[in-house]
C-alpha cells in the first residue's frame, strides 16, 4: 500500500517542541510515523519563511526536523500564490494571514492528500475545509483533507 502524501504546515514544527501543548505527544507520534514510512511528508518554503521568524534555538531546532525526518521541501510557486489569492478574495483566509492560504494552495497544486495543521483559527476549521474544497475543484485541483495529528495517529492498545 502506498504511503499517503501529507503536508506539514508551520504549527506542526512548533508543537513538536512545545511540550506544554496538549497536541505535543500526538505531533511527535506523527513525525515517528513519517520516519517509519507510514506517510510521505512534504512542507514548503512558505513554512521555512515562517520558521525563520522564530527565536533561536527553537528556530534551528524546528528547521532541523526537515532533514531529520527526510521531509520533502516544495518550492514557492506562482500557481500557489494565485490560488491563495482566490482563498483570500473569497473570504476563506484573512489577507493578514495569507501564509495560511499558501499552505493549502501549495498542497493542492502538488496533489497532496492531507494537510496536518494545529491552526484552528484559519486552516483546520470547517469553513476553510468546505470553501477550499469547493474552490480547488472549481480551479481543477482535488480537495485536500485538513486534519490534526490527533485525528489520525494510531495509538497502541493498552
């Protein structure tokens, strides 16, 4: 069975190191599943841009996860910029948070199956899921499953 192609947006890297957050353990478990080959993981230069804003040493720690887990880095793309603008212009993503739209758009244009996000304000919410699916289909792309690690991590039976 082929491993699903997943996109990790910025919050996934942040929660990996934030042990005080509820999603920390499931986020680390997701990265372990990536390491075991259960998922084919991608991120983008848009994530790098956002991670670059973090203070050291956390910035370097988050960036090191890309190499450590062999995460494929997608380059910026004019198609993603255009699609993100459609999301913004249709009120799906606020203009101030355009990067959130870029994460969804880069995953869509690269035919990825899932976006993992713990951003429940702009990405992982019902309105965004429904409206980006509609827009993606209208623009010739597939809808993308937007979810959190807590929804898919397989916990061992105790």
